[in-house]
């Protein structure tokens, strides 16, 4: 749990660096601190974790794995933030600090062992994100995104809290183990309060992860927020939301599988169709990525629908593959938008001729998101589908494969415009930071795609 | 005063659940039908306070203090959300001179 303390201290340290105008030290200090937190969390791997802080948190392998991927994604995103925040305003240190505070909330979310920690983790993260969504104070789109995100987030918190209250009323405790024991001890006589609690928790968490029919805020918020913040929201935050969702259902509600499985099944199929079909009609690359993130939420819900011992690992692989590919996509989007001022597909025309490296990494990312073999995305989809097949959800897998085919269509659209459409354009100005992030992420995507062994059976 | 306390203790748990669900539903309906950002925000607070009341009732019913501790967490969080939320609403008001959510229609496909 040292990672949590390190990050908290780091966030305050960065705030002080901003106070003393040490602008050049901000990024290095943040990255070193994140690396330290990453190392500290990996050191706790297989340490036979027991609940700590009076049973509030449990830093087991599941939590270590998700903490690590969240910290790594944050580091990659911060690397491309070089010179990004300076364009928005003077208060760069505050932005780093708020991102770090959101990361602290995420750490609490993935390692909770008590419903109060789930609530506090989600809220630390969300309140930070409300601010981040609106950091372009004079840009109307950013304002709108912040207000929409804030109202929808607070609204969904209400449902989550009512769910927690009902679970508490039925079981008499907020502790995950105690709730599980309550479910096991009363196989027939579970109070109706408990069932309404589970339903409300599903609604509240579906809002947070952006699953249909509670997804309507996602495209607007993702499009309106600054691109770097969108990258953070659609990768790290989504991963953490799924980790929390999965942890809750794996520990507490697994015995009630028959009750909530049909609900989640409908939600996940609906999410897939809405996400993919709407993404087909988008003209803006950023908005297309927002819808694609909705559809990926649908794929990740598969692991929860077909809950089993392998679910944790398949969500981990899928979320890592998706996060890394999305980071490439958003990084390229930032570069292209900086040059052309637009995020439409047309602004990618002819990119391959002028910037072959950037075009290549974006191609790898798109293939990974589409789930083409030899990329990490394929391994993620493969694990997801095989978990679902092992539980005999055959129709669901068929529908998902149909959706994967639709997905290939819109992911290829950007590849086609980069390679096969010519346009008069200048070379996109990249920086070493961007090149490192793009190259590293593309390499990771291919390595995981070719040798999935070292990530696919962690726990 | 004694009589009042006794009378309150005589209220069955189901009544609390019903009351809280009604207050919560008023909050939800308020969020869905009102168009002013501040009123929507107040409706959200109503939802949170319905949960607070319910948690307190359950806490007494189970004779377990952790429910009441949770209420403090919710209150602290609601305060934090007010700070951020009002800041966002003020920012919007400065740019548009309105707190009506219907003007939030720039982001569409």
C-alpha cells in the first residue's frame, strides 16, 4: 500500500513545485514519483495480502496488476503532456496534481475491500475529473463537457449510494467478506432489499463505465474535454471502473449469478451494438474513439457476465491492450489536430507519405483496437470470447463477432485515409517524447500480440 | 422529550425505507425534468440526503455504527461536489449568462 502513500505525497510535492515556479521540474518529478509508486506496488506482488486499514483495503495480486497498468498508462499520457498544458493556462502544476489525485482515487477503487472505500475511491477520481474536463475555461465545448460530466456523475453516484445503502440494510455490513458470507448463509431467504441493492449498483457502475443504456454522456464528454484528458478518461479511468466492477461482483455477488447475469447480458449486447453502429457514422476521429470506447466497454462486460476464475485476467489483458492502443490513437490525434486544427478523418489524409512512423504506429493501434491477430487487441478479444464460450454464451459470442466485424470497418477508415488518400500537407511536427510514447506503445502492442504468454496467465 | 424518543423508536423500518425511496424518487424526477443546472444540482443533493437518512435508519436497526460513519463520508463528499459543481456552473454562467441546460447543445453528431 506504499504506492498510495507515495502518490499522495507526490501530488502535494508537485503542487509545491508549482508554487515555487519550478516549471521544468514538474514533469521529471511526476514521472520519477510514478515510477517509484509503480515499483512499490509491483513489490507487493504475491505477498499474501490480508485486508489492511481495519479491513478497508486489500492489496492483492488483482489490485497490484490493475494499479500497475493504470500507473503505466498515466506515465505514457503524462509524457505526451509535455507542452500541452502550457497552451491552456499558466497553472500547469495544478493539472498534474489533479491527475495524480484522480490516480489516487483509482488506486483506492481497484483495491477496495469495503463499500465505503469503493464510494470514496470513485468520488476522489470523479471530482478530479470534473475539474479536468473543464480546464479550457473559455472554450464552450469544454464547459459543456464539464457540466454534463458533473451532473451525470453526481446523478449516478446517487444510484450507487442507494445501492450501497440497500446492501447495508440487508446484510448489516459494508465489508465485502461479510456481505459474501451473508449471501452464502442465506441461499433462499435473501431479503428483497439486497436484490434491489444489486440492481442499483449495476445502474450506478454502468453509468461510470459508460455502458448502454447509461452511455449517453460519454460521447459528448469525451469530445468536449481536452484531448489529453479524454485519453486519460477513456483509458485509465475505464480500466479502473472495470476493475472495481469486477472486484465487487467477483467477491460479493458471485453466488447470485443467476439473478444479475441476464441484466448484464442485455447491457453488454446493447452496449456493443450502440457503440459500434453509431461509431460507423462519425466524421470526427475523436468522437469515433468515444463510441469505440463504449463498444470496448461492451466487450469487457463479457468477462463479468461469464464470471469465473479467469475473468480477472481477461479483463486485465483486454484493458491493457485497449489502453495502450488508445493512447497511441489520442497521441496521434493531438499531433494532427495541432497541425490542421481539425479532428475529422480528412485531416489524416496523406499522413503516411509525410510521417511514415506516426502513420505506422496509428495503424498498429487501429488494428489492435479492431482485434486483428498478432496485436494485443486480438489476444484480449480471444480471451474474452473464450471465457464467454466456456460458460456456453454462444449467441452472445456470435453477436460480439458480428460487432467485431463492424468495428474493423470504421477502424480501417482512418488507415485508408492515411495511406490511400492523398492530400497536400506538411509534415506533422513531432517531438522525442511523442516518438518515444508512440514507439513504445506500438512495440508493446506487437510484443503482447506475438508472445501473449507473459501477460495472459498472471493470476 | 422521552415520549418523543419512544414514539420515534416505534416507527417501523419499512416506513423509513418507503420515505427514503419517495424522497430519492423526487430527486430523480427533479434531475430528469428540471432544466436549470442549479435546480438539477439541488435534486442530486436530495438524492444523497435520502440515502443519508436511509443509512442512519439501517444503522440504528442493525445497532451498528458504521452506517452513521458512512453518512459523514457522504456529507463530506457532497460538500466537495458542491465546491466543484458550483465552480463549473459559475464558469458556464460567465460564458453564456445562463444556467439553463438546454443551451448545452454544441456537442452533437
